[in-house]
C-alpha cells in the first residue's frame, strides 16, 4: 500500500473501519477510523496503537516503512480500547520499548494488562521528548475524553496529535480535510464533527474552552491537527479549532428540533400542526422519531439546534420507554443553554409531559411550560392549540437565541 506521510518522517499507520455501526452504543452510521502515527527519527516513535482487531493492518502499514521491531518509543495518548487494546501485542514485538503516558494512563493500563515488565515514563504538560531531529511536547487533557488523555505536539512540524479531540467517526478513503473540499462532503465532515462532539464531549465544554486557552497561552503554533479518528486537518486546522470554540461556548443553529415517539400515532399527529406553527414563524425545523433514529443522531440534532420540543405518550403514568432512554442519555451529557418544552397524548392519568419537564429541570435547561397535552386523539381544537404552541415556542427560541 501507499505510505501516508503527513509531515516529513511522520506517517499515518492506522486503519479504516468501514463496517462499525455500534461503537459502545453510539451509532456510527459512517463507520470510523483508528488513527495512529509513526515518527521515523533516531528514536522511532509510535503514537498510540489501534483497536486490537485492526492491529494486523497497522503492523502492515508500519512494515511498509520500517521493521516494527525498530520502534523505540511508544506514546500512549489515550488508553480507551479503540486506541490501546493492541498495546499488549505491540509490546510482544518490542518488549524493551520505552512507553510514555500520564499517571492516570498508567493507573488505567495496569487494570488492563500486565505492565510489570514495561519501561514506563510518566509525563505531564510541558514535558518534552527528543527523538532525534524532532521534539515532542506533551499536554495533559484530562476528561478529553478520559482522565488519562493527553496530546502530543511535534514542535518542528507544528503538528498536534490530538487523540479523540477534533476527531470524527467517519470512514473514508480520504485522510485529509482538503480532500473533502466539495460542497456536499464538507457539510458531511462538519456534521461528523458536530456528531462526535455532541456524543462524546458535550459534558466537557468548560474543559474544552480551558484547553483551547492553554494551547494559546503555550504559544503553540498549529499547522496540522491529527486526531485519532477521521480525517486529519491539514488545510484548515483553524476550522475545527473554531468549531470547538463555538460548540464549547454553546453556539448552535437558530432552529427547533422535535424529538418524539408515539404509541397509537396521537403524539405523532401532534407534531404536524406544531411544525406548521414553527414554520409560520419562519423558523427552521427538523423532526425525529426516536424508534426510527439512533439515539446518538437524535443527540446530535438536539445539540445543533437552540430549541427542542420533546414529545411522549404516557405509558403507566410516565414516559414511553424510547423517550425515557433519550432523556437519560441526554441527562448524562449535561447539555447547556438550550430551550425546551414538551408535548404528548395520554388516556387517563397523564404523566409523560410532567416527567419530561422534570428531566429538563434537573438539566437546568430553559423551559417553556406547561407544554401541550392531548387526551387520546387530537381534536381540531387540539390541533389549533398545537399550532399556537409551535408558533409561541419558535418565538421564544428566537428571543433566547439572541443571547448567544
Ligand atoms: Fe477514541 Fe476515547 O476513544
């Protein structure tokens, strides 16, 4: 195969996983890649491994450049199994390699492997490793995405190897952002960044802001960002930096998304006049039925829009389970600065709309109460009420959006 040299002497040696659709519960409709990088220097250095199933591919890529037995240093930027589960296999090839990782990385790794014979050096922000002509600088990034996480900056190349951050679950034949420069596919690349951030990094907006500032304060010039998933930002690393800065500052589209599910179509029927009401205010609107859509996609659409209307029928005095699953996922992601309301049908006691508001209150989201409830099947009057509800929610979303 053709070597993919991303900077002089720095190679992508990872693997493309075209087939993965379930990434620990996160639906990866576009597959993913496991990126890792080989720095050929006086001390040849591998930054991260790949998911264990793909280690043969990675080793073939390395063999195309050098004998893997010549790897001198191994940097573990992140210990999650999609990057580190092949480390045992690698260490059987280079048992004397020197490993570099954070303290938390070592703490985690020793729960996964017998590391007793490994030569491990713990590193922290600002520590440097000279491999020959190149100087690697480490930067801890705890909780982006796990406590162990760090990034590796190659000084001479102005290259930031950023592990999960700035990545995308996106399998493709292209390795670089500039190969996506066509109208359709750049929109797809941006959407993949939103998707990844929403599902992985949404809870860590404050940390993202702090890290971006730290990069600025350290005066690191960044010419290229090479994440552990998806394409490498070669032409325009500033684009993904700006996207992260915007997302961490809770910027999003002035739009309403309706996320719902339904039992006997009554809650579903309510969405139609609600959409008409939203559109009557000139507001963009998307509609997502949960059982027809992976939760991770619904989470991304929630995160991209300023306003969200959540609809659920009442089942046994509470939420319909697919909606409960969505609310639980959303709560764990700790969204901020979104405006929400609720709607749904019920037969006798009700309870779903109340439960949605309780979830939203616990997340400290801006709420437009009391929402709309319909008994059994929406009447013409109910549909009129839904239309007005959609209009009013669009107006309030527009006002709320002005704050950002
Ligand atoms: Fe791609 Fe947090 O692992």
